[in-house]
C-alpha cells in the first residue's frame, strides 16, 4: 500500500471514530426525540383514576366485572409483563398473571385473597414522595391512604411504574405495596 493511502485510511478511520465517540472513547448515546412525554400531571391523573377504580369495585353490583375492567383500563397486561406485589399477600407474595391480580382485588384463584377492593372504601388519596418521568415511562413512590366507610384510614406504602400505551394512556406495569414497618 502506498504511504499516502495508508495516511488517508488512518485519517478517515480516526475521523469516523471520533464522530461516534466522546473524548474518553465511550460511545455517545443520543436518545430518540420524545414526541409525547409522560408528565407529572399524567401520573397524578393515573393515580386519581386508580383510586376511583378501587372505590368503584367495592360499590359495584358486579365487583368481578368492575375489577376486570379496572385491570383492562389501568394495568399493562396487554403490553407485556406486569410486576405486581400486593399489600395483603404473604403465602404467595406476588401476582404474576392478570388472573392472580383479579383474585387479589375480588378474591378467587389465590387461596389467601379475600378481595382487597371489596372492603369497601369511600376514597383513596396519594401522597407522593416522588415522581420520575422519562419519555414513555414514569415511576412514583409514596404512601396512599384508603378511607373506609367508617371514616378510618389505612396507610400503605407503594411504588408504581407506568408505561404509555399506543393510545397515549398510562398503564401500570409495576405495582408494589406494603404496610409500614412496625417495630416490635
């Protein structure tokens, strides 16, 4: 190979490589533009919808149908895996399928499930510790409070993950909740 061809090859290779890397040699990653990013208000609206749905399940003439509608509208089972760790679950702490999630809300396929959403509740309110949004996904963590018909409240700690579906709606793909730790 002629010397000037070698120099040209090296120069073009270095130019190409530096166009793809930063100064310390790691690849640059550019995120694709996000056309409709999830906002904090989107998460707050999704939380309101979830709270109203829990109340509606407990008041419904057909709680099973109402709970199934809630799962269809608010959870991402139609998009893929949903990680669900409900509050009042110990023998089987995780609900890996939509059928098991339905059981948690209204009883059914998991023997320890008594129907959490059948309490019934008058209101559910969220107090967020934080909300993180990232294009088509979001996470929130904090406490939510379930107001029973006698006015008493149950405080539960939660983490939810959300993903935006093809219609632009937020759906839950992570639901973890637990009762606060109580020292003995």
